[in-house]
């Protein structure tokens, strides 16, 4: 009896074991097992936590691999410095020193155009850098020689004894935006706003309705005459150039011939007081005089040939 029960138990276990292994790739699964048993061989790849490295290589195209390598190389490169640009123009930094070393030495830090551009001929004042003489200068009337000078363009700073005494901006050789002057104790002395060389508060008149041909620029700062003055005639020729300070004429004032064939040719050079804070000079001193050919015929305390024939004129008798 016991032997019969043992055989029966073994038969039941064998039947149960065979029923769990009836699913194959070529047969249909038992409907009764479909809802409870999954084909783990067919879904093993889908249930993998992370794809292998080989799977990544197969998934990427050659173009993608090339792009990935380029991105990696770019990340390893050092970042390039940004090019200096001011108002859309490429600029280069420069500096000049003047005066004795120590607390009185003047250092000017500035920028200039990498590619030369001619400043506005109607601007009251234009500024450039002379590399040979290593100095910044205020240009006279007429066009500038791009092979000899650099047109100022960008931030400007003037220091004396290590202290900032003047700051501003240049744009195509003209003063632009806000300009400020300080004492060595950092006390603000003056503040002037410019628009491409013209003082913001200046009284500018024109000969034409389109406001292209300038007649006169009278500089005003806070209601007082201050800055560069300039006047042109109807043919666009320069007539007068001078400077105001504290409401008074100061320094050199130049009068030009004003004819087409004597464009920007100097005729008279007058001298006013050195400072607008001194008593105003009622009658300026005539320093120099030139004839139509640009020959000096008078210079104060040196010579006076104004009553003599103009021998410099072509065809004149000596």
C-alpha cells in the first residue's frame, strides 16, 4: 500500500513538471497560461536596464560619430578671446606717455580703428594717433592720411600720477557720448555730452533743408559757450575755427580764405587769452598771415611782407 502511494505521488509530480514546459517557439502558447506566463527570451533585450556599448556604436551613424568627435575636440580647445569691437568697428588698444616720470607723468589709454575710415569733415574737431611721433593730436582741416595716422575710436582714459583725470569715448575720430574731467582728488570738474563730434547742446545751423551742409556750430554746455566753434561758407569751404571756454574765446582762432581753389587754406591766425577764467581779451593778436598761395607774408615780431609784391604767385614779376 505504501509503495502504491509513493508511485502515485511521483506520477503527480512528473505531470506537473511537464505542464510548465509545454511552451516552445514553434507552438502556440496555452490560452490558460498566456495571461500569467511571459516569453522572457523574446523580451530580455527590452527589459535590460541600460544598452551595451556595442548597441551605441551600432545606433550611431558615421556622421554622428564625426560630429561627436568634433564636439569633444572643441570642448578641449582653449576659448578664443573676443575681438575688440566698438560701435560695430574692430579696434586696437594703444597708449602714450608724456612728461617726466613720477606724479606728473601723463598716460593716455585709447583705442583706434584697425581699418582706416575718414572722419566727418564737418565735425568741429577730429582726433588721431600718430604712431611715428607716438602722440594723440587734434587734426587740422582737410582729409587725413590713412597711411600715416590712426583714427581714434573707442574708450579713452587720461591719467596723471596714476589718477584718472579725464574719461570719454571717440567715434570715427570725433568725441562721442559723455566726457568727464576730474581733479587728482577725484572731484568732477566738467561733464560734456557729444554726438559724433558735436556737443549735444550745440546750436548747429545748415544751408540746406536736408541738414547735410553745415553752416555754423556754436558750442554750448549748460547754457554757456564751451568747446569747439566752426563756420563754413555756402560752397562748403571752411571760414572760421576756434574755441570757447567759460563763455570766452581762447587760444588760437583761424580764418581761412574760403575759395574753391584755396580749400581750407589759412589766411589769418589770431591769438586770444590762454584761459577762459582770466579777463577776456577784447582784441585778439594777429600772429600770422598768408597769401592765397599759402605763403606766409607776416609773422609777429619776425617779418612783415604784406606791402611787398606777391612774388610767390605764378607769373608774378620779381
